[in-house]
C-alpha cells in the first residue's frame, strides 16, 4: 500500500550529506515504500535543509519497522540517562 | 515484419494550465496509427522503473508519456529527492495531477503517428490518480494497478485531495481494468469489493482481477513485492484490454 501518512517535525541540527555538512530544519517521517531498502515498507526519515533549500540537501534513512522502534527507544533512553539529565538540557 | 525500433527520452510537456514540466516519452518508430498511454508513476517517484514501463509500451507499439508529477517540487533533482520534496509539501494535489495528465494526453494526441486514442495506467498512488483522471478527462481506457486510497474516509481527505475518488465513479468516461493483490492492505479486498459495487451501480464497463498470493506493487521488478505470476498475467490482461479499446 501507499500511505500518505506523513509527519513533519521542525528540528535544529546538522546533517552530513554528499556535499558535506549542512543545517537541518525539518525531519519528515513516514512509513511507506522505500526507494532502496529491500522491504515492502519502511520507516523513512528525510532530514531536510528546509522547504526552500536545494532538495538534494537531504539525509535519508529507510529502516525496517523493528529497527525503527529500537532506534526510537534508544534515542529516548539516551536522552533520559542521568548523565544527560545532569547537563540540564531538554 | 513490423519494425520494433523505438525512440525514448526526456522531453518537456505543457500542462493544461500552461506550466512546463519534465516528462519521459517513448514511442514506436516507422509505425503510424499507433495508440497511446499516459503512464502515472508511483509514490516513490518518476523513476527508472516507471520509464522502463514506458519503453515496454513503445516496444509493443504504443506511444507513452510519463509526466513527472513531482517536477514542480524539485526541478532537475533526482527522482528520490523530488519524491521527498513532494511528500514534505503534502503530496500532489488532485487538480494539479489532472492538469499534468491532460497535458500529457494533448502531447500524445498531437504526435504525427498517433491514432488519437489515449489510455491511462498508474501504479500504487498512480492507480488512484488513473481512476481520478478517467472520471475527469476524456480518456479512452483506464488501468488501475492497485491504487490505494480510491475508497477514502472523511478523515483521509485533505486540501490536496478533497474528494474521495470513489465518489466520482458516476462520471467515469471509459472502460476500466483493475489489477489487485489479495494480500494488499490498500486497496484491501474490501476496498476492491466496494469499487466493484460502485461501478456496477453506475453501469460502468469494468473488469477486475485480484491475484491470490500477491500483495501491493506486484509489478515492481527487483523489489520483494514483485510477484511473477500476477505480473505476467497482469501484462497479458493489459495488452488485451488496450488492444481492444485503443485500436484505431
């Protein structure tokens, strides 16, 4: 199936693309047919430089559903770690 | 023996609204009176596998154009980057899609060797857009390959896609061939049954085939979803259908 289900998060950070590092303004998250991964559907994230930037300024990942879940949990667990909390960041 | 020479490559076409967009054109050479098909690409984009389908049509004696529905979002970008940009922008509006398909139809009809008949075929999201096109444009035959979202609930409607395509069925203007996988979730067998019900209710000419063991995107070669039996039979159905309805 094709899904139109897409969520876009405004984010602040940097990504490493084919032409080097660039500022990332949004992360577009969807679960659909991947371009490259050999699974029927994948959790895809496009880290993009923004809607007005060169479309090739993009870091793309395609993960199978289990990998995506583990990654999400790993990110949250890392941010919840005492050493991170002690830094006083949200 | 008929010539099997063909010409294929990137061109620019003009949409009904006057915008210039990229497109891929494949046509038979040394043949006149040939039928034509607009090929609508899937959500992953205006890619090499869709261009390959256009060449397959040309090898069979059809003119074919694939309009790049994502062109406006990322002119000159790779198909993957353009697909990402289009998705981030909310996807292709139905009205814009119709303008681009109408532009592709006009281009095909204007070709010196064409017989003036034009069909449409689309895969995945393009299957839905084929159904949409056939309800709104003067096409001669439509093939919907597992188009998801034809049956849509009110919460699935958006500013870009404001009307459920199934509700346009009464305006369908040409015969329809539908090819589906029984294991698909969108369109599910229930969605396909609902489409059949609506087409029957409005006395439309249609022919549906649902393949056991096949899921979504069973025509997409080099992917895990490819299903040899469904794809092989599906292509035979497509040739029979278009040969009947698009002959000069």
